[in-house]
């Protein structure tokens, strides 16, 4: 299972765009890239998933370059309520999400 | 129910006691996972159930930990002879299938405190 590396923490201000990059150098052909968000005292919540190029939904965009060795979660115009931990994980289609989530990226949004 | 339900939400126990944590997955979800999350840390995989297949227990930290699942429904995680280092939030998640392309739905977790 591919290992992921993310920054430990990031700071931003309300209204700014935030980009969190995740490295996954040994990603396998069948792997998908998924991002989760976790607020204190809650379980993680699915944000977005992609395989290649760009994926966009109502809350975020996910950019994946051609070599798929990294991915970038983009949060447009963050608000204070986006303060959370963001996890990047890579899952294959055989064993599900057995991989550990890792420490994630703690995003602090300031007023 | 509409989401993954876990109980108890909080459990305080004394060192050496056994505890049982329960997870009710979303109906129809064949895959079920247990994770452990220590304070300020990421999620640590414990065990994975997929349908009627043998569970993947590769993440269980010791033989004091065990889990069962009845068919595609309720799962219980049992910790015997609890130790202080077992204090953590235990999260359960379910998904429609076992594929890594699926979305995981998490419960709110069971916070275990071992005194």
C-alpha cells in the first residue's frame, strides 16, 4: 500500500485559497487518491476522490499530475469552519483502506 | 439508522478490566473497519471485515484485542485486561464494498479512558 507524506500543519486566513499537497511516490496503477476532513471529536468525513487529472465537487478540487506521484487538495475561499485535519490516503482495489491515515495536515484558518 | 453508530460514546475503566465497544454500520455496507486514534495523532488501522471473508487482523496491536462481526451487521471490538496505553478514541467505519475506491463513513467514535 502506498505511503503518503503531507505537511504537518498550515495556516491561512478567511477568504484565501488553500492548497495542501500530498506525496505518494510509490502509488500503484490501481490506486485511487482520497482526501478526508476531520473536526475535533468527530470521525473523518470524505471530501473528494480522484484517479488522475482534476476532480471538482462542491467543496474542493483535487489536482493530480500525470505521474500521479503527488496530489493537491484545493479549498477555495476558506472560512473559520474549515479549520480541521485533512488526510490524504491512497487505496487499492483489493484490501480497501487498511493503510493508516497518518497524522494528516492540521489547517488553521484565522479571521 | 442513517449513519454509523458507535456505543458507548465514552467509557472510563480501570486498568485490567475488559471493555467491549460496539459498531452498527450503515445497512448494506459489506466492509467494516476499526481504527484507533490517540490524542493528536492520526488513525491507526486495527481490523477489517469484508462480507463473509476472513477478517484482516493485521493491525491489532496485541492478543488482548479482538473483534467480531455477525454477517454484515454489528461488530464488537473487545479489549481484554486494559492498559493505560489503550486510552484512545476507537473509530468504526463502513463502506459499500471493500474497494479502495469507495467512500468510508465513520461513526463518532468511542472514547476509552483507562485509569
